[in-house]
C-alpha cells in the first residue's frame, strides 16, 4: 500500500498538464470504474434518502417525543413534590393551629366547669343555709308550741292541785283566773 501512496505522490508532483492523465492513471491503478462508481453513489444516495425519510426521521421524532414526555414527567414529578411539601407544611400548620385551638377549648371548658362547680357549690351552700334557717325556725316554733302546751298543762295541773288543796270545786271563772296567773308566772320565768 505504501508503494501506491508513493506512486500517487510522484504523480501529484508531475506537471499540471499531466494532471488529468495522472488522475486517470490513479483510477486505473486502483481499478475504479466510473459507471459503476456513479451507480453506487446513486444507489447510496437513494438508500440514504429512504433510510433517512422512513427510518431515521420517525425514530428521531419518536425519540424527541419520548424525551419531551420524560421531561414533562420529570417536571410534573418536581411540581408534585413541591405541592406535596407545600401540603405537608400546610397540614403541619393546620395541625398546630388545631392543637392550639383544642388547648384553648380545653382550658375554656375547665374554666367553665370550675365556674359551674363554684356556682353549684354556692347554690348548694345557699340551699343548705336556707334549710338550716327553716329548720331553726321550725325548732323555735316547736319549742314555743311545746312551751305553750307545757304552760297550759302546768296551769291545768295548778288548777287541779288547787282544787284538791282547797277541797272544793272551782268555778269556771276562778279556774280561768288561776290559769292566767299561772301562765303569767311561767312566762316571766
């Protein structure tokens, strides 16, 4: 092969008039057949065009379409990731707000329960005091009634005793007088 290259270099160094002849000699040396070369070049161009038109262009279009889908999918995934993070932050904020609100409601409920308990205690204390006062009044009335009954009974006994001591029967007027006198003395005591 190096001998062919030396031959080509010697031909190229030949005078310009012999250039056409030199190319023809080189072609003959390599066995180039012009009609076959042109037919092969035409066949190659047709095959290259058919492969490009019906093979590579649809493949490149499909690859581009898939690349766009992948890019849009990645963009969608990034958007969803950002939305997820935003939703998580929002839910955390809502949970925190709800927790604070729940704490406030619990505190308010405790305060309301304490106020209700205090009110019920005061009402119960008032009712108990009222019942105690009524009971004391009832005891006082019962005491007065018992004293009045006792006075009446004592007066009757005084009259009966006086009748026995005097051994005579007293009139109703005398009996009433003794009863009044005994009742006055008992009242003073």
